[in-house]
């Protein structure tokens, strides 16, 4: 069979500049693109919420920024303007940033920048809109309670990082949302939404000078401020080994988690590849063993999340209640087995998967805009996709074994479940699984 080797052209180098007020801009031209993506990153997220009473503040504010400005006083006006562009415009809040993003054809970029600049600088945060959106967010929180696969992830985060902002639900709690003072929301908006806490990232069918002129026109006279910084991670205390939320469901939704590596830890490349080997795709170890060989579940996968000074590795499975004990043992067995050297061909397949995913993603202007914008707002080194892939390609079997030994420590595994299985059953399963460590060399 003939072989074909293709070496894609690298992206154009991102052009990074700063305005006098501290706002940073990164522009990445993509000559063959037909769209342009705009991402405005703000240093705001759940890690900026110092107390439990402030939980959900960043997310609440993100919602409110679409509810009216002096120039666009009605939410419907904003929605109609977004729809008329023919592309999309939205926002998201996570632990370490808030992003307002859109993708459109190039002729609508000036209008999109004008709109987002207005929302970030001039939202009125009217009393009636705050109260209306308070109810919407409470319904959003209730929806998580009705989605056990989401709920178990929230429970696991609380166990991994108890009493810390990054362990809370990003949307907050019913108590914090109900009790959030209007004035605190406005104070946070004016303090955190300032140019020296903002990055604008534009990628696609755009010229650098054109993008710089548009950003300077709409953001150049924005007055800088003194935004607060994020709350650092604390190693202690750690949460319990097990939390079981009993619900009358058809399945048990099980998540196994452990603290892992940060977004600046060099071991993250090896752990990313190990996640592919363990639980990403139909040929992964967890999928092959628990679904194909044993028929214990329909959905099982692994994942990792990195934060600036900590991180986590997780496994999720939806299982029949009668299979809970066996599933816990088998998941634990696979995690322990991962501490032994992986086969070279397994590692090469994982590298191929990672390489293909990255190359396909970089065809999307939104993904390119997100790549460079998120790096800048988080203070991470600016790395091109080619540099990241080169580092991933250089990962050795020994590096994978090393990170597995760091992360997959039996006594640090934590288990969360939502479903019709009591904690006593899971405790018994964990006690049985704990004995597997003695046989790790024979797994």
C-alpha cells in the first residue's frame, strides 16, 4: 500500500502588541480562512472569588453583560444584532478566565468588536435585569441537579479541592446566587473589567494592521484599573475518599479523580498522552476492558484539567448498579497498571491521535483565537501548535511511567457517585480495590 506523508504549513506567527492602557492584542492571520474569530478574555473566574458568599460572581456578571448598555438598552436589541451578523457570539466563564467570543465573516468584524467593547465597558447592570437573571441562574443550577453526569463532576471537584474557589461550582450555589448583592456585582464589574486585565485575540481572514486599528478605536480610551488576582491553591486539606449521592436512577454515575499536574508542569505532555492511552477512544484501555471485554458500561472515558498551580485527572463511567463493585475494581486495576511502562506502540498511537486532533483543530479560526488568547490571559508562554506537537512527540516511555507514578497513587484516588447505590456498597468496593496495590506487579 502506498504511503502518504503530509507536512502542513505552520500557522502565521501571532502578532502580539499592547495598547497604552495595558490591553493586550494578539492577531493571527490565516490566509486561507473564510471566517474571522474574535475572543475577548477577561481576568475573571471562580478563582477570583475569595469567599463562598461570592461563589458564582464571575458567571453571574458574564450573563448580565448581555442585558443592556446605554447604547443598546434592551437585551433583545443585543440578541437581534448578534443574530443579524449570521455568525455567532457567546461567552463562557471558567475557573481562571471569562471569555466573550464570536465567529463571523470578515465584513462583520467591526460590528462585533463594537458590540463586545460596549458590553464589557458600558453594561448598565440594571436592578431589574439582575433580579431576572438571578432566577435564570438558579434554574441553571437546578438543571445540573437533573443531570447526574454533570452533578458527579461537581461533587468530585469539591472533593479534590475542598473549601477552595477552584473546587466550587463555577455557577455558584443556590445560597450564594440568591444572596449576591447587586452592588457587589457592579463593584466587581468596574474593578475587574479593565483593559490591563483583558486580552483581545483575533484569528482568521484579517490583516494585522486592520485588527490593531479596530481594537485601538474601540478600546484605546478605556481607563486602566487595579484588578484583583486569583486565589492560590492550598495543598491541604484534602477531601474524603468517597462521596456517594443517593438518587433513584437507572445508572450509577461514577467519577474517579486525583490531583494531577498544573498548566506549567512539563509532565502535562506525558499525562495528556497517557489519558489517550487509558480512556480516550474505542481502542483505549478502559473502553476495551470495561465495555468491550466485560460489558460493564456504555460510556467510560478519562480526562484531565490543568490550572495554573494544580490540576486533576479523572475517569467517568455510567454503570449498572449491580456492576458497581466490579467496575470500581476494574477502573482501579487499570489505573494501577498504568504505572508500569506503556508499550512503545501504544505511545506512538497516542502521539498520532494527539497530532491529528491538534492539526484538525487548527483549521478552525475560533480554536486558533482561543489558543493564543488563553495563553496570554493566563500568563503562559506563547507556544505555537508546532512547538506543542514537537514537545508531545518527544515524550518517552520513561516520562509516561514517571507521571503515572506521580499521579496514580492508590491512597490519593477519590471516588464520587450519583445514583441508586449507598455509600456502604462503594466503601466495600474501595476496600476490595485497595488490595489490588499489593498485586500491582502482576496486573
